[in-house]
């Protein structure tokens, strides 16, 4: 586990800023232009309501009177004002402010992947490869272009996993608490998707480490991170759960399955075009996450199979979960069926 020196930390921060600026170069000079592609209009409206409430009425934006005759703003799972980046909206307005967040999230993703790779024991050159692979993958750019800004919260996940990894290896639970706080921030900013998948990823990874190392400490790390996530996110989690339970979203049907072909297209196809179709009927922005063949030299460079084993186990399980309702005993389908009696899946 390679700690970062002060000099390396400064270089990583500078590199993240440069990468964030370069990878969003097409936005420069166009920040004020309105874009209605995909869900951008939805997010502009969702951002304008709290901006208008604060700037013109000087009130906390707990309620959105402009949507559907009025509905909760704090309880909206995808509300986006409980974030330090909302300052950009307050300064520049919702149109420019939201777009200015894009290079910020790219920088967060790049620096987090670099730090995660370093604390996991890789050399700087390998950490650079990991940072570019994660921060320049199509999972971010295709979704942002389609206006699916709820996915921006996934930029925090490398930081979350790095904190749990350090906590488990060094027996320092404060890093697990920090990971929980960061994961809670992803929920406060972008809704439940990053937090839910983050908790699943942490749980699987820490369980793998616990089994391989024959120690319960990684499991305690996952529990601490989960508790701090739930605690810090409570200000929005509780009203969001009440709203979701009252107006549940129906699920089920063939679209809840991602076949191997769908995942292969998203992960390995060099054609990462926003407008191409997907084999499961959804738009390609739902599955795009190009990694190509870059994982092959990375795997060949590993000189300790035991070191990479927890990551491979986690990748296999997450891949299986990504297939969705692929069978009676498939992990995701089993979990969903077990929670249906709670009433969350009732229709509108």
C-alpha cells in the first residue's frame, strides 16, 4: 500500500484539474447556451427551482412550487442543491453553473482513481493508467451528453473505495467514516444510484478481503461506512424514502434484463455512440462504459495473484448483478423479490 507524498499529492491535484479542463474542452465558450438533449431540460428545471427560491425569496428550497402543482424539493431523490458545487449555480445561474460542474466531476473521478490505485499498491505509472481509464471512459461522457446527471455521483466511488481499503488494511476506522460521508454526499447531490451501488461494491469487496485474509475487520469497515452513509444522508434520505413509498415506481418486464451481448456492447465495443441502439431496447446511454482491452495488460502486469483476487471477485459479482433479472436465483432478482413486500414497488 503506497502512501502519497506531499509532492505526489500536489501533482495529482494539478493533473486532475488539467484533465478536467481538457476533457470538457467542447463546453468552453458554450456554457450559457441552452441544451435540451435528453434529460438536460429536467435538470435545468430541477436546478432553477432552488436557485430561484434562494436568490429571489431568500428561503431554504424545501418545496418546489413549480412542478406538478407543487411537490417536495428536499424529498426529491434527484434534487441537486445539497452540494458544495451549488455555489456555482448561485454565482453563475443554473445553466452555466450545471455545466461548470462537469470538469469538476471529471477531476474528482481522475484524482480518486489515481489515489485508489496507489493505496492498493500500484506504481505511479499504473495509477495513471487507472485514472485515465476511469475518468475518460464513456460511462461519464455519454450519460452527461444525454443529460443523465444523476450518474455524476459515481465520480466519488474511487475515493469511497480507497477510504475503505485503507481502513481495512491499516485498521483505521476513521477512513471508513470518511468514505461513508463521501458516499452520503453522492446521494445528497445525485440521488440513490451512486450510493446504492457504492454500498454494494464496498460490501462485496470487503467480504472478499475478509474471506481471503480470514479476518472480520474488513466487514466491520463496510458496516462503519454503511452506517455513516445512512447517517449523513438522513437529512434527504428520510423525506425521499417517504416520497418514494407514497409514489412507488413499478418494475418488472423484459427491460429489467441486461444480456451478455448488451454488457459486451457497453464495455468492449469501440463504437460508443450516444445514438446507437442497444439490444435490450433502451438507449445506449444506459449501458455505455467502455474499458476495451486495457484490462488485459494490467492483469498481466500483476505479480501477486493474491493481491488482485479481491478485485477480480468483486468485478465478477458486480458483472453478474449488472445482468439484472436474469434468472430465478440470480443475485439481483433474488434481492428485488425479497423486498417487494415492503410496498416500495407499488404503482403510482
